[in-house]
């Protein structure tokens, strides 16, 4: 299990300097790295790193800290991306319904024919098929569903500072 930091661009168009970016990169690799180790790496005191971290948290650049769980160890062997075509007036309703399911790891509103893209994890192909057919396709305002199975993940990060 690794630990990951959730980061966003600084609100208000603020600029992150190279030290902030180096700190974020260290956190993105291992959010359990000590402040003193970070300080040694970037040439700041522990209190200097603490101040920067507090600023990054306060301004919303760092949204939180979370554990990254290995899906294989959680018995989720199948990963798929599901493109969902739905009318613009139904996006909010469908998004709320899909967000309730454990299988939906991510849900994005997209441009083009498919208004929604769901990242879905399931125990196996039969479970994925059942989920797509019984939970997604059965929702009334959905026009079409296109499922793409993932054969292997080469790279997966939230952000690559």
C-alpha cells in the first residue's frame, strides 16, 4: 500500500514555486515522508517546510491525504471504462445514481457523444457484465453504454508534478 496526496492548482491563479513543486512531488511519491526529510531534500528547516505545507493546505492546493489501496488485494481484478450517453438534462440525476455504487471509482462529465465516463472496478468479467447491464444500462434516461476493458495499467497517478 502506498500513500498519495491529493493536489489541485492553487486557487486564484497563484503560482507554485520550484520548492513547492519539489515538496508536492515528494508527497505524491510518499505522503508519509517526514518534514525533516523533505527539508533536507529542498534546503529548508523543518519549520520552513511545515509553514509551506500549511499554506498549501490552507489555499487548497493539497486537498487531503489518503491511502492508495491495491485493487487486486481488494478482490477487484477487472477494470473498465464505461462511456455513457445521456441527455444533458439527465446528467446530474444519472451522476448521483452512479456515484452511490461501490464499483464506480471515478465519474467524469465529458464532451462529445458520451456525456459521462465512469471508471469501474469489479471482481470479474461476469460481475462487470452484470453491473453494466443491471445497474447502468437499466437507468431510464441512458441512451447507450460503451464499455472498454483494461488489459493492463501502465501508469496511474492523480497528478505528476
